[in-house]
């Protein structure tokens, strides 16, 4: 039986490119083959949305409106489908995010809770490194139904499609 790592650290490089950050800690379960197919984790992140992605978070934003996740935190659980810690996995991420919308001096904020089923693939690399692309569709519950930004009424979306690639290391 292969030894299960004690912890896995990963980042989403795209968040850094989008003037943000990310850090996720994932812990595989120990025990039987079935138990070792499961991981649980927590993460924190922030990022600015490029103009092409504005419509992912809100409806009707002006082209001059800047949108960012000021801070986000999530817990997640994943199950590998074929074998522990490699190949296809499916899971659920539950997160809380603080959004900031700004247009000149005008700033509005709202909080969102996101429940996101996801599907991904774990590519093992040499020396404990791995790459983890995944996609999900989140169901979003916000504390505000509409905001006034840039002379427009802006509405947060109730769903959020998301795709990314994490890079990690298993200890």
C-alpha cells in the first residue's frame, strides 16, 4: 500500500497574475483504499477580474467598472474516482467571498456564499509535485440583490462558472 502524504499545499497561479493571491492546504484521509480516495481542505484567495471576466460575477456593469474578490475563503472535499491522489476527482467547495466594485470614486461591496460542485484531474509529477486543473459551477447567495456603480444598477449573478489550474506539492 502506497504511503499517503500528510499534507498537500497548492496555489492557483492565475490569481497572482490577476493581482491577487491563493494558498490551499489539502489533507488526504488515511486508512483503507476507499478512505485514501478522499481529501479535505481549506483555502484563501483574492483576485481582480480582467474586463473579459466581469460578466462572470455581475450583470450590467459598465466597461469602466473594476471588479475584484478582496478576500475569499473556502473549505472543500474531493473524492478520487479511480485511485487515491491521481486521475479524475469530483468534489464540493463551500466558500465565502467579499467583492468590491469600483468606478472612479464610487465603491460598492457585497458578500457572497458559494456552493460549487467541481470536477478535475490530478496529474502527478516528479518529486511530490502535481498539477490540478478543475472546473465547477457555483451557486451564489449574496447579501445584496443590486448595487449602484458607474451610473448603472449592477446585479450579482446567482451562478458562477469557473475553471482553473492549481499547482501543488505533497509532503
